[in-house]
C-alpha cells in the first residue's frame, strides 16, 4: 500500500511539474529528418547530423530515406575522425545492403579509415596492413570502379611505409650487431619492395652485414 501511494505521488508531481520530456522531433516525417540531417552535415555539424540520421534510421527503418541515414551516419563519423565508429557503420551498411551501388565507395571509405591513421615507419604498422587488405578487396571486387585507382595509389603509399619500416628494423638489428637478423630483413626489402629507393639502402647494408658475418665466422674459427 505504501509503495502504491508513493507511485501515485510521483505521478502527480511529474504531472504538475511538467518534467516529462518530449522529443521535439518526434512528430517530424522521414523526409524532414533527412533534410535536417543533410543540412547539418553540409554545415559541418556532424554530431548534430548524426542525431537526426539516427532518429530517421530508428523511427523509420523502412523509409526510402533509411539507407541515406545509415550511410551518412558513417560519413559523419569519418569526418569527425571517429574512425573506429565509422568502420563499424560502413561495415553494417555493407552487410545490410551488399548489392547497393554505394558499396565500392563504402569499401574505399573503410580503407581510408585505416589509411588516415598510418604511423611513421618507426611505429607499429598494423593499420597499414589493414588498409592494404581493404584496398585490395576493393580492387578485386570492383576493378572498374573509379575508387580502385585511388586504392592502387594508396596501396603504393602503404607499401612504401612498410619498406621504410623494415629498413628501420633492419638498421636497428645492424646497429645492435644482430647481423643475421638484419641481413634477413634487408634481403626481404629487396625481394618484396623492388619499386622503392629503399632497396638501394638495403643493398648497401646487405653487403655490410655479409662482411660483418664473415668477420665473425673468421674470428670464431681462430678461437677454435
């Protein structure tokens, strides 16, 4: 009885205080929410545009504007540099609409979400490898797409980053006198990235490593 009384009291308080929140957009039709979202997006207020597009997506999932909302949510996250959120949104769009004409663009954007976070050669290259993986999928699946040429250019930049990374690691091994490990790394550069000038530097250190290893072998023979 006491609980019921408290419940009625709370309802009465809310009724008189006017504290019940009503979303001002709740009565808006799908096309109006879409236009509001696009207006905010074009004005660069990506967070506000996400709010409108999420309402459109959630309230009108079968509207002809729903796909636009899903894609623009991903784009807004991308421009906010919330790349992990953008990747999730793009991937969800691809899963829901695998035959949609925007799929080449969507895959390209996923690749850019990794590409835009490329680290310098002395840092971890996980995002570089992921970017290459996504761009290669785009080229294989949609070779005639206008986005494929950009993907090829970006793969080249990624490969150059990887070549420089391998040189950095190889030089570290060389500097710390781990000549065998350094030699293997420099040879990998020559065989895997022949299109870059990094090969010239690697070739120089291959000779230095071989000389150092020959010297170590000779010293070991003398000691034995």
